[in-house]
C-alpha cells in the first residue's frame, strides 16, 4: 500500500465525499459576498477541491459544477444586496472590512466603463470578486446583462481554479515519487510560508531581522517532522533505526535509572504541562497581558490538539514490552512535543530578566536539559520509538515558531488605538 493510500484511508472520506461538495459550494458563495468574501478562504477551498479530485477523493466534474454554481449564486446575491441596500451598506459597514470611499469609486468606475471585464476578469482578484457584483447592483447594471456576465465569469473562474488544483495535484504526485508524499507536502508548506513571509515583509515591513531565525526553524522543523512520518510509512532509514534501538534499549536498563525515568515521565506529562500552561494563561489574563496569555494558551492547547490529530492520521502502534503501561497511538510523542513548547516558552519568557551571564547560561542549559531528559525518558521506558520523539520535538517547534510569526503579523496589523484599548 502506498503512502497516499494510507493517508486517504485515515482521512474521513465519507465526510469529504458527502460534505466536501457542500463545503466547496458554500465557500464559492461566500467568496462572492461583500464583506464576508474579503476574509473568506473560499478560493483556496475551491482549488483544494481540484487537488482532492486528482487524488480520487472527489469527482472532478462535480467539483467544477458546485464551484461554478456557488460562484454564480454568490455573485447574484451580491448584486441583489447592492441593489437593495446600496450606499447605506457601505457607509455603515465599509470601515469594518477596509472598504473606503476611494476603493468604492475605483470599482464603480470599472463597473460602469467595463462591466463585462470587471465581472469576468475581476473574479480572479479577491477584493474585486467580493465587491464588483455588489457595486453592479448599486449602479443598476441591467439584470439580463449582469446574469450573462455572472454566468460566464463564474464558470470560467470555477474551471480555472479547480483545474489549477487538479494539475497541481498531478505535479505533486510526480514530485512525490521522488521526494515522498509527506515530504512533498512539507516542501509545499515551506514554500507557501516563505513566500507569505516575503510578501508581508515587502508590503508591510512586519518582521524584524531576528524573525528570520524563527522562519528558518519553522521550515526546518516541518521538514524533519515530515521525514520522520515518511520514513515510518515507507519503512525507510528512521524506521530501521527505530527497530534497532527498540531491540537494544534494554541493554542500558538499570534499577537506579529506571525509577528516575518513570518519575520524570510522570511529573512532566503532557497533562501536567498543560495544566501549568493554563495556570500561566490565567495569570497573564489577570495581569491583562493578553499577548502572553494567548501565546501560552494556543501554544500548549493547539500543540496537543495538533499532536492528537497527527496520531490519528499516522496511526502508529507503540513498542511492545515497555517498563510502564501506555495505551493509545505512538506517533508523535506528546511528551516531547509539550516539553519543547512549555520549556521554550519558559526560556524565552524569563531569560531576558536574568542579568548575570553565568546564571543566564545555567538557566538556558537547565531548560534544554529538561526537554532532552523528558524526551529520553520515553525512549528509555520503551513507550515510544525514536522517530516519535524526534517528530514530537519537530512538531512542537513548528507550532511554536508558527504562532510567534502569526502573532507578529496580528500585532503589526491591529491599529494602535485598538491595541491600547485592549491593554
């Protein structure tokens, strides 16, 4: 069985098959609505529909049909809203989705002078797609004329978008034969994150120089995690190392070492670290330090949720014959994941407050040591494979650095007056 077959078998295919078309249909509608369409990831969902069609999870013709129907209906709803509510809608709600009078006049002029081009070609611009039908309604473009342009534009957009996802899926399949499916997904994710980073930094100058280190760690962690998953599913080098270590770990078992390892794995369990993170979240919330509260909560809670989802998708059993009884799936190690997230947050939250150089060095070394020894305890106790631990560390590092970069974006885009009111 190939890795893609394994992946598809672990996906909720009935959910995708029966609800996927409805999700694509509704996403295409929302994508064309004023205000909502500005923030909707509908276009991405339609493209993903084509990608899943190439993988065989959806039918290509059905994806095109529902995407086109959603686009046409969405444009029609936008037209009706514009015709019925018009300028009042813009004056009351425009400020909430960055639609000012200048942008309104620009699109209105385009609709009046080139209605066909704006409604057809404009569908491939997120902002125009959300507002052109609405402004066409305000400008009282003839209904018959609008329907004709709406039908052509919706159909062309749906076909182009779905085929983009479909052909990307073909290219992805070819690349996956050389790099592996999971590694190929990771490479696509890395490229998308790097391009997003460059785009935002060019337009908004959001990131400081040190954020490049977070980006590098983020990309490296995605690759390492994907490589561990790929090696397990394809029985490659990391999987063979897992077997060798599992067969030989008993050689280092010692009574004086086993009890401390059990103590460490119990005291620093994911549940205990999550409880500590929640306590820190409450503390920061009381102090009205919302950034720290949100970062700790999302890092710990989101990291555990991401680990649980990965366990379900990879579906790897634990090693047999461990020193303690553990149930559930193995890949990745939630102990390693939570240890990296929690002690990294402790490290970066407190290290700047230590003035003495030698004490700062000791503090850094102590946090790194705890991450390492907690991770090692899982291998020593024979309740995780080595690649489980590496994957847990990589997934924790990815999630933490990803959140730091996202929080930087949000912090820079939120207007200063709103940030002041929330502090």
